[in-house]
C-alpha cells in the first residue's frame, strides 16, 4: 500500500535527516468512499446521478463534496433508482423488494405480519410537546426504511386544522432518543393530512422519508411535534409493546406509563 499524509517524521538515514510520510490518513479517507449495489453488495468505483435533470458522474474524488438533492436518482442500466447514504457509503437499489404495512418479527425463523385490524387504545398528540415512539424490528437482512405509516384513531376535527406536524427520526441510544444522531427531519401541514376525510373515521397516514434510511440494529425513534395555537387534537392508535417518551426541557427524555404509537413500515430488503 502506498501512503500519503500531512504528517511527517524526522529520522536519520546514513547520517542525514530525512522526512518520512505517513499514508494512513489519506488511504483511510479514500477507502471510505464506497458505492454498493444492494442486491449483491458489489462495490463500484463510480456512479451516475441524475441531478437537476443532468447526468453527473460521482467517484471517490468528488463524493464528499457533492450536494445531493431529495429528488436525485442513481442512473443504472437505463433506470432511475433510489439510494441511501450511510456515513461514507452509498447503497443503490437495483432490485427492489418493498414490504408494506408490516412489523417484521422473528418467530422460529418465520416472518409474521402484525395486523392493524386489532382494536387498540389511542392517545392524543399533545400539542407543542415532543413525543417519541420506538420503532423496533428484528431482521437478519440488511434493511432500509422508506416510509412510516401511522393511524389516526377516529379523526374528530370538523373544520380546518391549523398546525404543523414536525417529524424527526432519531437513533436509539441506551433506550432513549438521541438528539445528536438525527437520521431525518421534515414537516407536514396537518390540514393536508386531514384533507378529504370524514370526521369520526379512521385514517392511515403514509409518511415518505426525504431520504431512505438504513435501519440500525438498535432500533430508532420517531419523534412527533405538533405545533398549533388551536385546541384541535389528533388521536393516534397506540402499540402493544413499547412505551411512549416525552421530552422535558429541563430533564430531557422521560419514559411514560402508557404505550407509544402503533406504526407500520415500508422497507427495502
């Protein structure tokens, strides 16, 4: 391996001082820029990105400085493909297997689909408070999350709902949401979520992430913040297993005595 570095060391050679260069820093940085085809994990030296209507070649020399847009796609075999970035690795999905409306749980090596038809309790989204629910699945395969599905339980607002629902996806660190490890953040107008929906009925909301997320083995948290000055409220169906967490400005995240929100996922494997 040939080494390049910004670090030098003075040593004596045949009575003269010479400089030795370390290669480690450069080779490590260079090695980390990786493009992987998800179907078979083949590594590529470069990729083509459809960016602002143009084909742009990305390789290890310009990957770190390239600013990807939400609508960018990977061009591969004359197709436009979704991709996900994890640190310095980009995965692109040439063979997509989407699994909708599931929680993947392992029972004796078999997959079990968790039904949303079961009657469950509901809990309001407390306005102007950060509320977190744990997303936890078990899968032996590398898994990427594309969308989150929540369930409004008997939507009761009859007039236009004024408010913004802010959503964060955070890593799970020691059983708590980690605000220093945000995987995604975005927001939605609640009026758009509620559009064309009759009161006192259930509603399924599919929230597409702005970027596909590689699911971490420790699980992750979905954090909801409903910003509104009105007295409107929305109740979401609760899950059966994991507790809810609420953020207190002076104390941080605290576990509650009631369960978090029920979810389903749209994943790529």
